[in-house]
């Protein structure tokens, strides 16, 4: 019997490998998706209270013939743009801008499309002084009862409350090399073992991959990426995402609004539920 030739079989990706792919600087970002998938995009700026945050982008657009509102984290493709967009880490005014767009979507009965890609919310002193935690909490609260269909797609990093603030959707989709977690692997390793170098170990423990989260019923679908990751063929990756968003959007837009909100409520109430199993032995 001939020996199986495994020379061309790619090794199984570890969670840490997925983290590296999720962070790859050449992965397509929110504006790449919006530009390729939407027409007539009009970006809206500012939170009407303090200023405009370039780490959160959003506005009105047409997606597959349907008027929508889009919101997403935006990283840069080079050092200069990353500095301007704070590496995709939003300030409080970014989340308040997102809330303004969410309410705009609700007011005009427009579906909301969210693209999640952030290491986390900006943690500096100025952000805390301007109410970062409150801005995140308000965004989550708004999304839980928003009276319009919501599809959120994790296209890269989904870091902590900074990601959750714009991802409370009726459907949560993830690309296969995206990550979604309560903390970064480095932060978790530093907390647990006082050694950030153990981030690969933490990435396994955190269950942050799309495959893990699908098994835990936190995300609704894992979207395939081109071989090697989305950065290898951005256009193909964007096309795959667009098809799956369209399919899920069609389903939830067909629901009665009352049913939609009830299903959304039930979806998030189920997360984290577990059952203990006990074994009994006869005396």
C-alpha cells in the first residue's frame, strides 16, 4: 500500500495562527467592504457632542438594491493612516457617533450592517475622562432594542467591549480567520501568568476563534476565506462576505418586527447557558 503523501497538506491552524491572520495589515478593512459591496455610500461624521472619531466610520448606502446604514471599525493600511485612525481603537465620540447612526437606521426603518475589526476601545486617560465605559454600555443598550434588522460581521479582530459595542445583532457572522474575545491573548497571558509571551497559550484557553464561537452558539455562521487568508485575495474574501450578509439580511428582513426583537432577546439570553452533568453510583 502506497504511503499517503502529506507534503502538500497544510497543517492545522492553531488559535495563535488565527490571531496572526486576523491582525494581518493587508486584510481588507471596513471601507474596503463598503466600497466593494455598496453603492451610493455617504459617510456621516461626528457625534454632535464632542467631535469625529476616524476609528469608527459609517453612513448610508445601498446594498443589493436595499437602502442600509453601515457602521464599522476602520484600521489603516499604513502607519500614517493607522495613526489617524488610532489603529482602529475608537474613542467615546466614535461610539456616540455609532449610536447616532443606529438611531438613524431605526428612525427610517433601514437595516443596519456592522463590520467589527478592533483590538479594543481606546484605553487612554482622555477616553476615560470623556466616558468611554458609558459610551460602550449605551451602544450595547441601544442595539439590544433597536427596532430594525441588524447583521454584524467580524472581519478581523473582535476585541472586548470595543467590539461588542457595535456587534449586538440579529445575526453575528465571522470570517474563518477572525477572532472575537473578552481580552487580547497578550492581556490574558499577562493577567493569568504575568507573562505576555504566553499569548499563544492564552489564545487556546480563550476560545476566540470563529470555529470555537460557532460551537458555543455565539456566532451564527463562519464565512470561508480564500486559501491563506483574506489578505491573500481581498476581493474574493469580500465577495464571500457579501453573499452571506445578503442571505442573512433577506431572512431577518422578512420577519415581523415584534418577532425579530423577541428572537434577538432570546438569542442573547441563551449565550452562556450550560448544564451540569452528574454521575451517580449505586452504593
